[in-house]
C-alpha cells in the first residue's frame, strides 16, 4: 500500500501540473486517501472534478490499485487555503 501511495504522490502532480498533493500515510489494511489541490478545478462542478481524476486513475492503475484508493478530495488552491486555516471555536 505504501508503494501505491508513493506512486500517487509522483503521478498526481504529473497529471495535474503544479497541484498540491497531500496523501494520508498508508497503513496496513487501510485505503489511501487525501487531498488534491489544483487550479484546474476552478469553475468546475464537483462531479466534473471527480470524473477528471478517476478517468486518469483508471487509465493508469490496475483494478486492485484503484480499489485501494478510498477518496481524494479535490479542491482549488483557494479552497485548500481555507481548509488549512485554524478553526475558531
């Protein structure tokens, strides 16, 4: 699983130039998830972002690897900046 996470960390920025990729450390028996922040998502509907990402994943990774990816949240860099801001209680 760690090998797949490392592949994704290299491959995602190749597919989505200048994207910020933050993936959770792969733990034994758990699926990979994380965040992909990319300017190209600006103005797209969420389903279009999902389709763009998963078409690319399906074209590159085999079925077993695909099933090892739980979710990758797609954000614009501005959305990601808000996401990273400390939460006020």
